[in-house]
C-alpha cells in the first residue's frame, strides 16, 4: 500500500473495532478491584541523601548571573586577564580524571 504525502490526512481504509471483548471466562460486566499492595520500597541513606541533593540543585539557578555579569564587566573595561598556566593545569587535571 502506498500513500501520497501532500499535507492532508486521509482516513484509514480499514479500521479494527476497539472495545471490551468477551474472552472465555472473563465477564465484561464484572467490576474490577484494585490489587492489594504487597510490595514495598525502602531507600538507603545514600539514596535519600542523593534525593536531597537533587532537590537542592534543581532549586538553584542553572547560571550564576552575578558571575556572568562580573565577567562581562571585566571584558568591557579591559581588566579580564587570561592565565594560560591555569588553563593548562586545569586541562591536565581533567585529562587525568578522565583517564581514571
């Protein structure tokens, strides 16, 4: 079956009936009841601490607006200094962390 794509929706050629079916031994008229909860979950102290950290981080802003403004100001007035030794040191530290 092929269908031309032209931006309009076309009705499906054949539809299947959806609804309650009468399977052998199952009555459609019988009301359902909730399943009794027999399972339980207990979090460890570490998991509870991780949840608390996650909540506090999600409440914090993703960007430190004060730091961004300070960098922006120092760039505009020419006082921003780049220290290549610090950059190189941090790159080496990151490389060592990634290598394990």
